[in-house]
């Protein structure tokens, strides 16, 4: 089997995902994707007529984010018309899946050069969600309207699921707030030391003016005391009627776990930030890279996908990590660095606890609590962050995983390399 190599990885800054407040909120989502695709092309002197495919992730494929962004953004970025494109949805996990599928195509020998990535403009999806709610629809509820599915696998709001898992596993509010505080402190240090500078490419308008060149969501002034004062975010929504029968998000969880008392732990300070952003990863075979004078930065070691209980929704990262380690013939101690997406503090806390990991190896540059979580793009962002950090620390192996709606988690292990593997 051929090897798949990561040649380069870039991302946009993450802008606050709110209309009228975020610096990127007025942009077309295809422009954010094209920013990354153009940077990949220019930084690597890439002949785009030799790019076999562009595999892109977008979770909310609605409105301006609909219509196969992988193809449209590559055209917008000036790629040759012979370079094809496709778009996928694995909810939060799509950004890892796009890279995994690109790697699989190369490792199978079917393709030689693929650009993978993702985009999410949550400023758009938030506005669309409000419009749907005003129309009496319930956006974002998995399986909504499918009574047959809901009887077997009731699926609640992700925030309620986070609170349910924290209640079930005995985490305290203080423990989860510490995850949020740590994320902010580590992100602040990473930004101060320029650890993201290698991958971030500025977003410009049509006149070439810089729209955003830095992450604007982090709150480095965050304190433990300030976090302790925040009110839980999902208390009211947990008991909001979802239909005429009186179904609520809390009842959906209790339908499967009737004895579980769901306490409220998560809030804006220990949950992922709502942002806009995009990322791209260039992958190639050894033969292609050598022919075109490209130097590898990392090698794809193994990928895996895992499903878990869709009612609790957020618990698949631990079994996904175990599965990808087994596929690679490795143990958790072989991994130098971990990236587990901070969708909610409990996801990272449970990951570290269940795998008995040292926080010194996990999310060392902060995570989505501090930096934000542009749903379809985050997995690709984390893979790029991992490549940069393995190089910075002169480490070898990194594992990236994240929870996804529907009770899923993709996972990937990469190896930092300075040359091709024989």
C-alpha cells in the first residue's frame, strides 16, 4: 500500500460567528474556503491541473453553504477546471474525515494529489437557525420528525448531552471550568509565541484589503472566578417543549436513561466558541511529491471511525482513539501529543480521564473553548495544528479525534517526517 503524506496545512483566522460582530461574517463561505485553497496552491507552487480532487467538509449545507463547496471554492481559488471537487457532512467530524478520505484515495493508489479541508460560517448557520425557529421548525435536532428512529435512538441537544455525561460521570462544575480556563491560558500563550503563524493565512476582500489576520474569539483575560460566576447555558432549553406532545431535550435523554438526574454544568466559558473559519490540507503520494519537488511534513499512520450511543452523542472519541491505536499497532503511550476537540469541557475531561492521559500532552495550544469551533472545518484545523506542534516540539506521533453528532467520532494518527519513508 502506498503512503499518504501531508505536504502543507493552512487555515484562516477564526472570526466571531455573529452577524454584525464577527470580522468574517459578511464574507461568502466559498471565499473563506478559496482563501485556504489559494494559499495551498501558492505556497507550494502547485500545478492545479494535477490535483485529482478537492474533498471538503461542510456541516450545514444550506443557503450560501450549499452547492458542493469543494468544487465551487476550488474554482473561486483559480484551480484548473480539471481539478474535481466534492463535499461531505459528518457533522463536527467532517474535517478529519475529508483528510482521511483523501489519504485513503492516495494509499489505495487511485489518486496522487488531493486537497482536503472544510469550512463553516456559524454566523450564517446561527441566522438560519433563528429563521427556522421563527417558522416553527426545530433546527439541529438529529432525527427530528422520524418517530420510528426517535423511539429507538432519541437524540437531544448537544449541550444537554454534555450536561448528561457530566452528571453521569460525576464531574464537578469546578473541574469543567478548569478545562475552560486551561484552554484560554494555553491559547493565549500559543498566540503570544506565534505558534499558529505558520498555518494562518489572512482573509482579504476583493480589493486585497486584509479583513482578518488573527483569531478574534479568544478571551485571555478569563479567570477562574469569572467562569464560576457564569450561569449554565442549557437550563432553559433543556425543558423547552419541542412539539405538541410535550417532548423536551431533557425527556429525550431520560427516555433512555430514566434514572439520570441531569445537572447543568456547561456555559459559554467551558463550551466551544461559535466562529467562522476554514482550513485546507495538501496530501500527496511519494511519487507525486518527488516529481513536483514537494517535501513531506507528516505521514498518515492510521484512520478510524467509531459510533457510540447517539442519545449521549458525545462519547465516541475514547473508543475511536482506542480503535485507531489498535489499527496502528500502537498504545496510548506511543503518542506524543493529542488533540481532542473541546466541543464541551466534559468531552476533553472524559477523554483524559478514561484514557489516563497527562494534560501536558493534550490540547497544548488550547482548544475550541478558547479558539472556537467552525464545525465542518475544525478537524482539518486540528490536523494542521498537530503538524505544526509536532515540528515545534520535535515530537513524532500525534492523535486527533473529536465527537460528532449522531454519536460518532473519526480519529487519525499522523507521524512527523522530514523525508519519505522507504
